[in-house]
C-alpha cells in the first residue's frame, strides 16, 4: 500500500478513502475515486498546482487522454488546451522514485509528436522541468517554471 509522501509542490487537501488495504484518492476533474499510486499522487498534486497556483481553468485540463503512437495505444498524463481547443501544454508525471532522465524526456517528446504543444513539462513531484518549444527553429528552451494561464498563453 502506497503511503503519501511530501512533494516539492504546495500541500493540498485531498479526499482519501480506504477499502480493504487499498487507498483511493478522489479525482475532482474526473469525479471518481482512483487507486492512489505513487504516480497518481504526483499527478493529482500537479493538477492542483496548475489550477490553484497557475490559474489554469479546470475545463481546459484533460487527464490520461489516449493517443495512438506507432499503432500503439498510449496515454498522456495531463494535457492542457487553449480556449480554441488546441493543446498547449503536455505534462508527463512520474513517481518520486523515477529519476527524470533522457528516457523520460524521450517518452514525453514521443507523445508530443502527436500533440505538438508549446510547453512540455516533466515532473516526478520532487523535480520539475518545463521547456518552451519552437517548431520554426526546431529548438527548445528550459524555463524556471511554467507560466501562469493567460488567454494568450500561446503567444508566450
């Protein structure tokens, strides 16, 4: 059974419940209880961070969206859209025990081949990396942190 640990994100109140030896966390976006895994702990914190600290509207956030990559079914952890319905931010969440390395960035980049977002974020709850992508110059730049939501965030 996973025991929640402090992350390098603000602490938030979560609705936890337990059935037998399984702990659940209530996902307020999907309106259901999910098994509390180390990765889900990070994902739920990051979603709250996006909504509360960074002011992203809940209605623009999609969790665990499916996508096809080389004929394989995959899932993005967090995908954020602009008001026109275009994806602008892809967040890949990992458990705290997973080191953020090139393999993790490659996974996020492969998902982004489908979405072509402006911002790519990778987090294990302890370390967070955010970069802004420039498709015209085929380059990227790491940012100190993800920018707050604005209606014209795409113009960042």
